[in-house]
């Protein structure tokens, strides 16, 4: 577990107004990362039409980002602890801005996929530094206010991302089609880079853990060997090498476990702290986070394709249709943390899983009843039910999972939680080829497209409902109530750990963002 300095504890830190400029800069970066992903989701059909991207390529435009982000999160946090959070933040935001430019000017789908993978890798350097910088800059008595602002930024990103993406795609600025969704990051990123170099105070961890690059390589290799055949298998007729690759991924993961055990015994700085899995609540929570990420990865991509290609809606109409969902998530997340979980504990999360499943089943029923004639207002009820359910889960889940974790491992556990949800998200995006596109014929007439997409949407949502039922059962292994407030800790990381969100996690437990990427605020408890 890394240590963080508490620069903000000094008298100078408490009176230095520069720290509020630093806060605005790092929050802007977190907001930019959040919005970027939801913008891409809403623009996927436009990218497919304009760039001629194949089914597997549109999956990798989203899954490649999630995979690179997940693989680099813990390492990005450790690099910040070792070499300085300000330095890594500036490198990350500079690389993220460059990758955004490459995405915006991509000449073909292959270049776009490669640029998105680079963008995810740069986000893995940038995002883990956000709350580490906040923690090292602000004194303890101010952090509650700061993390409240952070939660508000996350909620705002969840609501505004799809709308901004829809508007930029709909307006077709300068005839650039979908490209402005990436190019909008350029002025924001350049400004953050310039101002960040001036206003952010450097900080490091006095006892930072070593890097585990071999662990990162094995993890990335295993996930790639699993995801690539899933996304390409349908287009290639499910060749034998695909099955061999997926089987080989299990061997790579086994090798990862053995290597991590040896590394933990040798220098105590593994990528994955395997001893954490002896804690029942943590092991179950990791399973919940992973499977939840799979469900969200499947839902958000097929939902976008269903509305824009199956129903023929414009990006703006699709974006506006999702507003009730985002608002419901944000509202329920705030209520769950502040009022419900303190009174009812684990039952709130289980109620959320059941509500999400109910909303999905209601959506399936309405989709079947109204077919391609379904209206936006008819989707509002299932989306609100799903949003409330999701809000009840995402905000308190991390604290519930960390409840039984020893304090000295809280930071590592938090980083691992966020990493596995991103991995689950990437896996869900890969499974879209099976559960959604697998139900759609290769050669459809224009009249067949709508009904085929409606049927595939219902089929995919059936899988999502099943996954939510599995999550409900897994939650029985979580503690009934959070037994450990995780305040103070060995290294003063209480605020960081308690706000661990689905999209970031250094070894110091820092987070920012949203895992399902279309409305997952991780609000402060």
C-alpha cells in the first residue's frame, strides 16, 4: 500500500488559493474522460456509416479503450506515486489530448481503433492522479466539500456526455461528421496542460510500491487472447484458432496468478494482491464488479445500436431519450449513500439489482409490444426503473466490498476493484458480437433491419437480466453493513478509498469516472 503526503495539511496549504485552481484543472480532466466515453457511445452508428467500420471494429473502438484503461490503472497510480502525480497527470493529459487529435483525424477504422487504445492508455496515466492530487493538496477538513464537488462533476458528466455527443454528431460541424466528438478535447486538454503545469503542486509517495510490468503484460495478453476471438469470431465463421486463443487465455491467467504469488513473496509489490481474495466479502465483491461491468458493457452498446440503426432515430433523439436514465442514476446514487445504505445496508444494493433486472424485463416487454413504432416516452418508465436500480448499486458498492479488507490493503483493493470493472466492461463489449450481432442476419433488406435489431435487442437484454439476477445472488456474500469506515488508514487515505469509483484506481485507491460510461456516478459517502 502506498503512502501519500498530506501537503494540504500545512498552514500554507490551507491558505493557498492556488489549490482551487488545481482542483478545477484536475476535475476538468476527469470530466473530459467521462464525457469522452459517453460521447463515443452515442456516435458509434455515425462512425460505422461514415468510416465504414465493421462490427468488430466498432466493438474495439469502445472495448479497446476500456481494455487499455483497465490494464494501466494500477500501474498509472504507482507511476504517479514514484515519479510525481503532477508529472504523470501532465503526461497523461498531454497524451490523451494527442490521442484525441489522432482519433479526430483518423483516416480509417484501423487508425481510429489504435488511437482509442492509446487514448485509454493515456487516461490510465491521467485519471488515477486526480484524487491523489486532491488528497495531497487539501487538508482533511476540506476534503468532504471537495469530494462532494467531485460527485457532482461525475453526475454532470453522466447527463451531459450523451447530449453533447448527440449535438456534435447531429450538427455535423464543418462537414466533419463524428470527428468533433474527439476534436473538442483539444482546446480543453491544451488549456489543462498549460494551467496544470502552473497551478498543480507536485507530490510523491514516500514509500511507493514497485512497478509490476510483467503482471501488466500477462494481464493484457490474457484479456486480448480472450476478447479478440469474441469480437472477430462471428465475422470469420468462428475458426479453430479463436477457440484455441480463448483456451490459451486461461493458461495465461493461471501463469499470472503464479507469477503474482512469487512477486508478492519476493518484494511485496504485485499488480494483484492475491491475499485479498481470502476475504469473502472482497472476493464476492470483485465478482460483482466484474459481472456488473459485463452487463453494462453489453447494454450501453446494444442500446445505442438499437435506437439509431434499428429504430432509425437521430443521435439527438437517442441522446435525449437517455436523459431520464442518467437523472435517475444520479438521484438514486445520492439517496443510496446518504440515506438508504446507513439504514438498510446490503439490502439496498440487492434491491438495486432486482430493480435493474425488472427495468430490463419491462424494456424487453415494451420493445416486443411496440416494435419499431416505439416512442421515446414509452421507454421512459423502464429506463427510470433501471436508472434507480443502477444508482442504488454504483455509489455504495465499493465501500461494501472494502468493508472486510484490512486497512493496510485498502488502497490496493480499491485499485483492483476499479480495474476489474473496466475489464468486465471490455468483456461485455466483446460479447456484443455473440449476444446481439449473433442474432442478426448477414444480408438484410432495408425492411428487415428494424425487426432484426429489435429482436437482437430483446435477446441481448435477456442476457443482461440474467446477469443482474446472478449479481443479486452474489451480493449475499457482501457484509450486511459496512463494518469498517476506512478512515485514517495507515497512510491517511480515507477520503480516497471511500470515494473509489468504477473508473479509476491507483494503488492509493484513487478514482474518477464511470465504468458503464453512460451514467454511473460514484458519489461520495
